[in-house]
């Protein structure tokens, strides 16, 4: 995996963990995760096999 891609993935995962810890799973929609992860991480989707950019 490329370094920039890895950095984005880590930023998204960190943002998701923080939001879930603060607000619970249902209080952490993907739009909030994207906002917290930063502008470079806005375009992504999640499916059963992982994060895709």
C-alpha cells in the first residue's frame, strides 16, 4: 500500500475510533468521520471488505 493511501486510511480509522468512543456507534455517521479525518479523506466508501479510497 502506498504511504499516502496508508496515511488516509489511518486518519479515517482514528477519526472513527474517536467518534465512536465519544458518541457511540450510531452517533458516528460516515459524514462525521470524513469531516474529522480531514479534507483529504472526504472521498471514500466503506463496504464489507474494508475501506476504499
